[in-house]
C-alpha cells in the first residue's frame, strides 16, 4: 500500500523557442483553461538544493591545546538552526563560514542565527584546538541532492515535482532553500522493493551547465517547484490534461506515469483509500500497484518515483509520495 498527495541551460535558443511554441499549441488547440490544465510528467530528474544560510546539524566536543575537551556551542545553538552571520560577516554558504572561523582572533564571537521564524544572536567562545586553530564545535551542511520525478508542467513552464518536501537526513527538518537546480539524469539500475525494503531507482547526475534543465524556487511539504528552461529535454508528451477537483477523485482504477524502464510509460494502479482531512498534506490517498509489468520491474513503488503523476479518468489527481 502506498500514500500519495491529493493535488487541488544552455542549448539552442531557436530550438527552445520552438519547443515552447509546441507546448503552447498543445494547450490552446484543445481550447482549455491554462490554469486547470497541465502537461503530465513522469520523467526522472536530478535535484540540487542550496540552503538559505548554513544548516546546523549538531555540536561536538573539541580537544584543546591543554588536553581538555570542551563543546563551545553546546546548549547555545540547536539542530535545525541556520547560521546567517558571524560577527559582522554575512554567511550564505559553508565555505564562507569556514573562512570566517579561520580569521577568528578573539575569545568570543557572535553567531547570527535564524531559528524557525525568528532571528537569534548567541555569543560563543571558540576553542583553540591541538593544532592552534579556533573551532566552534558545530556540524553544518549547506546543500542537498537527490533523484525524483516531475509531476506536471504548466503553460508558463513552471513545474511541480516529488509531491513531498526535501528534508535534511540528520535533522529531519524541511530544508529552507536559497536556490536550487534541476538536472537531467539517466536511470542506470532499479533495486526492486520487497516487503519492508523500499528499493530505489539508481541514476547518474552530472552537475554541469549542459545538463541543467531548470531552476527550483520553492521546497514545500507538497513538493519542489520552479521553472523548466529546457523543454526539449523534458517533454515527450505535449498533450495537456485537466487537473481534477477533489470531489472527482474516487476509489478504483487509475494509472501512474514513470520512467523506470528508461522511457515514460503508464502503469495500472488501484486507489484503495481517500482521506480528504489527512493531517499531512502529502498523505491523502492510498494506492496499490496492480500492473504486472511494473511489479516485475520494481516490485511496486520505489524511491525515486516520488512525484510520479496519478491519472484517473483522464485527469491529474495526485502524485506518488511515500512507500
């Protein structure tokens, strides 16, 4: 059983413009409302996110020159805080923080933190380690990356993907991002899911300008969102379909689109339960894979299929999010 979400650069300029005109034609030729019609996805994508500030994962003790151990930041910073400044220096990424710490020459430093919706200043006394360098005793991260699936593309070239937000693996907090990039990826292997083991899609992502597909602007509990720049590398089916209203959704047969075989294909599923009042925005529908071909390839839903669009009666009704 699987839980899903209920939905309520490069390249030749001429080619890009041509692909966009084809997209417009596909929508307008059906005489539809662009606010309620989308191009269904199903294609795999690589995701790279940069945090807004430097995310604190935790603290640890530093062994000082005299042989003692201290944890200078313990009980002052919290897992999930973001460092946005140190003294009078603005911090946007990990490298800037590392350089600022290297330049420390005093017994105390002020860290400017973003904690939930508030900004907090804390004073930390750095420790001189055994090599004579100042250390704060803080584990940090400033980026995240992975693989997922596009759910839909709209007429204005905006997209939605994943169906769930990207959380930090250590803090389990939804990442607050400054920017993100969408990359082309190729699926090289499928690890089949088994009872108790989710399995996954294994892909290759090369992080260079040639493989950039678009930009990510939002990371939310219902997915990542942004704009596609290379439609020629993304769209295979240019036919728009309507987005269903909630009251049109029902239990019974449906399909999902995904590219576990190397190309986008449609597979049969059964919607077995619907919860319009779920406390979690991305867990509103329960489904079961019934397609023998998909079961043979993957064993069901596997990691990397998050975002695969769910289609029922010719309309987009949701996206796969959890297994």
